[in-house]
């Protein structure tokens, strides 16, 4: 929920304010549209899946953080852009410069095909079964298919599988109704907790989980450590090109 936490943070600092200047330190960040934003007023900030939308009085700014992008009040990292308003600055940092900024008329121009989001409600088993219908592969990568369910990334899928006591390699067709019910509850619990953690900690672990000293997750980046539920050792393997952390002792 780092994107929702970021949305709330930006809303407090930008909504109702006029942009004085956009200092585009690294032009690789800018993907399309006119980067001249001076004089535009921010009317609001909203989120769709992992996209942020800064609604301006003409068009808007669509931002995708990707893996390492983050907004901050201080330029304490690899600075890529600074957005200055009448009463302050918002800096954009991105270690690897994978993020995207687009100045477009509507957010839908950059969204692509996105499914519904599973939060803030607790989605029932039937909802998950409908979203996953027809898929034959492993469950953990399936959770990350944005055209089926929007907004779940690698960390969320890992934690969701652990909370639901679900083996991440389980094939989608073999998941029963009782497990889908656990998935719905686990997804709500994880996303609600992640948002609370991000807001409380000032988004210190934004996108990458932070360092081991302040890792807020149950199994993500905890390879070789005891499982919080059964004390078995957490393992890591690569699944669909992404690292997956899980407990073989209780995720069955």
C-alpha cells in the first residue's frame, strides 16, 4: 500500500496549491507530454492500482513509482525531479530511474487494461474465483496479473500466500472455496496493515522493504529466519522471474 500512503502524503502537500516550477533533473523520468507545469494548480491526488494521478486545472500528471521511486520532503537520495509549489518543495528520488511521469489529459491514457482492486473491502471467495477463472499456472504469479486484480505486487503476493497458509506454487484450479475465503481475509489484513505501517513510519520502507533492521513483513526478505507461525525456516526461490519467500512448514 505504499502507493496509497504516497497519495495521502502528496494530497496533504499539493492539493490546492499552484506549481511554481518543475525541475526535471533527469529527463529519463519524463515519458510524454509537456513538462512545463508552472502556473498549473493541483486540484487533487488520486490513485488507481499502482498509478498516482495529480489532477491539474488542465490535464494531469500520471506517475508510476515502479520499483524504487519515491517522493520525499528532503532530497536524501538519487534526486530525479523537484516539484515546487507556492509554499514548499516535493522531491522525487529513484535509485534506478525506472519510474514514469506522463503529462496527459486523462489517467486512462496510460493505464492499460486493469482489473478491479481487492481493497478496502474483504472480497469473498466468489470474487477471487471469478478473477482467477481460466488461469492454469501457479497462484503467486497469478495474484500479480494486473488485468485480473489491480494493485498487488510481488511483496503483497508473498505476504498474502503466507497469511492464507497457501503454497505459492499451488496451481490456480486446485484452490478451493475455503482457501479463497482465507485469501480474501489475508489480502485485506495485509494491505490494511501495510498502509498503517507506511503512514506510521513515514514510508521508510517504500517499495523495497527497507533494511533487515526494520523489515515490517512476515516472510519477505527473511530467508533462513524462523517462521513467525510455525518456527520453520523461511526459504527463498525464484518464481516467474521474481524472488519468492515462503515457509515450507506451514504453507501447504
